[in-house]
């Protein structure tokens, strides 16, 4: 192979070598998870929120994402499960009292002042009922179902691990979806119950408006019946008096069939009028 205008191939072109695996520095990975917003990739600043998967975010980044999901290019891959601020919990974080800014702190040190000692070297959890944050071991050692910081009750399912491993994250994902489905079913049931109450209220008789009407209708019926009875009695009495032989001529003249004029008095049947 030579003097023919060809080229000599190199070994790398003849032998396919196995692609080298990219090894991620665990310290860099830890710092990215605990000190930077999972969505915006900016340093975490209070208020800090977390989702059901235990990721940490800047609250303003979540708001920007909710207003425009295209604000961050990979938002749909990172937090597509967040559809409203109700899907996040604001964390109650305590500044680190041991931090001394006079000792030449780095950027990471400044951040540790803001978010206590959550640096990934120890496991931390929070309660999604109140947002209070604890070291996982410390919470396990407290035999209570009330938050020691605010006193709000909680259950085991309310304990969310911050930045869990992959296996834990899969389990937490299933739990998160189960919680969402349960909350949706409860809202649907509550809405249906309220709808039934409104329909029953609409269909039930209005006592305040219908009772007076019923009373008035009854009164009208009774009044009409009384008038009819009185008219019938008056007619019968008039017939008896008219045909009675003991009546005087003057009284009989009142029930005459024709009108009569006598000394300036006009007499008509059933009436007496003086002019």
C-alpha cells in the first residue's frame, strides 16, 4: 500500500472502540439538585417550593412556567405534573445560625445560609400539609403525628422526601397520582352533592310565598259559599213572607211585580228609596 495514490487507514478507523461512558461528578450532581432550581437552573432563593416528587424550585420560576409553559425549553420534561401552584408546597426553611459571612464564604456558603444545611449530605423531608422541613432521621425519632414546628397533624403519606433516589421517585410518582385522583373524586362528589341540594331547594314548595296564597284562595272559597247560602236563605225568606196571609198590604206592596208611586215614595221590589 503505497505509491498508488491511496492512503493508509489508521487503527481508530479500522477498529470500533466501545463508547466511553460519561461519568458525572456526584458532587456536581448533588450541588445542582440541592442548590439550584430544577426548572430555571438558577440558584435557589426564597420562597422555595417543592412538588410531590421532592424536586426544589424557585416559586417565581414555577409561576412563569404556569403562565407560559414554553418559558423553559425542558419544562414539560421536568415539571409537566405541575398544573397549578396547588401542586407545590412552599417550604418553611430556617437560616443557618452557624453561618459566618466574615469567613470569606463562597456562593455555596451564602446559599447554605438561606436554606439551612440542606446540602445533600443528609436526607431531608418535608410535610406537604404545612411545608415544614426536617432531617429524615430526626422526624423518625419523634413518635408523634403532629408537626413539632406548627402542630398541624399529618400522616405518613404526607412525608415527602427531598431529592429522592430513582427508586423512591417512582414510588412517590405513583403516590402523587393516587392523591390527585382522590382529590379529583372528592371535588366531583362535593360538586354533585351541592347540585343535588340546589335542585331539592328549587323543587321544594316555598312556604313563605305559597301559604298566603293558599289562605287567600281558601278565604275566597269560603266567602263565595257564604254569599251563596245567604242569597238562598234571603230568597226563601222573601217567598215565605210574600205568600204569608198575615202580612199587611204595605209589606205585600214591597214585593209587588210592578213599581208603584205613593205620596212621593218610589217603591220597587226589594228596595225603598225616599226622594
